[in-house]
C-alpha cells in the first residue's frame, strides 16, 4: 500500500485528516519523523503490509494515537491507549495559563490528570515547580504512573468529589489546573471519542456534574490569590463562570481556543480558606 491508496481508504472511512494520518502511520512503521517521508524512495514489503494493517484499523476509526501509542502534547510524547483519555491540542493552552504564573518552588495541582499530559508539561517547562497529579480511574492511573516515571510529578490516586483530598496542601497551592470530563451525556461524538473512557468524557446530563467538585477542591487547596485554570465545554463559559463566582473565585476570565470557541476559564481564589 502507498500513501495515495491509504489516504483514499481513510477519506472513504470519514477520517477528518486522512493524508496527515496516513503519513503519520507510515512514519511510525518506518521509524522516521513524518518530515523525512519525502526521502523514502521505496517501502519494504514487510513495512507495506504493516502499514496496510494499521490503515485498515484507522479506517475502522481506531484513534491514530492508539495505533502509534503516543499523543504529542507540547514538547512531550505522552503514552496512551485504551483506558486513558487522549490529550487534545486545545488543552495545551491551559499549560500556557499555568506557566505564566509558576515560579521555582510553586506548587501546582493537576486535578483529573488522566495520562498526566498537563502536569508533565508544566513540570518539564517550569523546572523547579512542584507538580501533583490527581486521578481516580485505575486504568488511567496505570498510564499516568507510566508517563510520570522518571519525572518530578507526584501521582496521587484521588477523587475530586472527596472533601478530604490532599488536605495536607490546603490553602498552600499556587495553581490548580484541570481538564475534567464535561461533555453532556446525550452528545453525539465521533467514533474516536467513543474510544476514550466514558468517565473521562461525559459528566451527567448537562456536562456540569463534576465542575462544582473541581471548584470546591480548588478553593480548598489554593492560597488566597492562587490561580485556577479550568477547561470547559464550549457551551459552558457562562455557567462555569457563575459556579466559579459562587465558589469564591474572582478575576474570572474566559478564554477561547485556536478555533475561537470558549474553552477555558482562569480565576483567582479570593476568599480566605474555608
Ligand atoms: C477529560 S479527561 C482529561 C485528562 C487529562 N487531564 C488531559 O487533559 O488529557 C478527565 C479525567 O478525569 C478523570 N476523572 C473523572 N472523574 C474523576 C474524579 N471524580 N476524580 C478524579 N479524576 C476523575 C477521568 O478518569 C479522566 O482521566
């Protein structure tokens, strides 16, 4: 199979970016960066067979990241597969919001950490920060521990709905960052999204089921003036801002993603620790 045939097969299957996916799968099989594919003159027979098999699975809408085993996130390749949410490019923006705040010695808590993408990126790009990544789902925790191995990120198994979470850090955290599940339950999603664990994507009928708990934990953990950066559904800018105000946050600002959709909120904890 060559790139043109693979692209045609992926196009017919409804893959959103067929040429890019075909190139990334071929680069993966050949063990070269995608940018080096132009230098490849012929595909060896065994590689062509492996490529054809991967293209077939991608045409079945298995996520590209599951097939190659990693998802790019900022300067990292995060290991992913069944059982963990695949980090998305729009979430990279949350890291910028955190980095603008973090200094050497700053304490950062990543709630609902999944693969660990956010916390690991912060730890890499802000050396000297202290990052704690909290995740509940056992399968996701396995990926998180794998990704965090050898990094400075501390992994904690915990539930954001638990008022006793990280009580040792109460009132002393500089930044809380979170990309929690937020999709309304009845939302039609692409086949690739159905490969993410449902508990990582959906959050009750309105998608807001977990937001009050995330806000409550952030309010508990943050020092006065500490920053919250919270990703949300593009229809949730207003209700999330209202919930944040009710939870004791001020300086509430909403931010758009690269497609111009409302995507995340930043806010400062202004009530003293309750
Ligand atoms: C949308 S995924 C985000 C993962 C990662 N932060 C990212 O941006 O790629 C949400 C994560 O929250 C976790 N989660 C869901 N409910 C939770 C809870 N009550 N406590 C802690 N984590 C939870 C899910 O298992 C999932 O890994």
